[in-house]
């Protein structure tokens, strides 16, 4: 396509690259982690890092590898469980 550059190349959901200038495109292990909210985003909200495989602060991975917001109840239960052990 005329005028297409690396910077304007749009990726399909489920694929990642380190920057808009990179020509190395990688399939994400969990497609849902690589769904862009905007062309400037590499990862779904809650995901970051190489191949969107790291959860951002305040998120944790569920059983299928998707980062979801941490629940305050889960944090409290974990905290009290740790106190019980100590």
C-alpha cells in the first residue's frame, strides 16, 4: 500500500511488537492480552512488558493468563492468611 510505513502499520489483535518502528512482530501467548484500546497502545489495559505478558500494578493474572484488577477482598484474605501462618 502506498504510504504505509512501520509507524503506520496496524497490527491485528493478538500480536505485539516492541515499538512502532520494530519490524519484529510476535504472536501473543494470550490473544486477549494484546488487544489495543488505541493505535498507540501495545497491550490491553492491565498488561505491559514484553509480549504484554506482565500485569501492571493493581492487576493479577487469572487462570487463562489475562490480567484482571485485583480485588480488595482477595488482598485482605491473603493478608489475613499470612498473619495466621506467622
